[in-house]
């Protein structure tokens, strides 16, 4: 799960709820709001590609 710490639509503190999902990995994009693919596409792509299968 990728959370953005500056997203006005979702409270970043709610990310802890994903700890209940077995195998879930939580990542944060610092300084990124609701539209990560436009605000920091490089960081988002890096997280996705580094996760791998």
C-alpha cells in the first residue's frame, strides 16, 4: 500500500489499518498529495518497480 503524507483526502495515520492484512507492505511518499502519479511520478514508479513480484 502506498500512502502519501500530504493527501488531503485520506488521513495518513489510517495507514496502520493495513497492518491487519497478511503480507501487506506499507510505503509513504513524503510531500506528495492525492495524485502521486502527477506529483512525484519517479518516486511512485520506483516504489512499484522495486516491489516486484
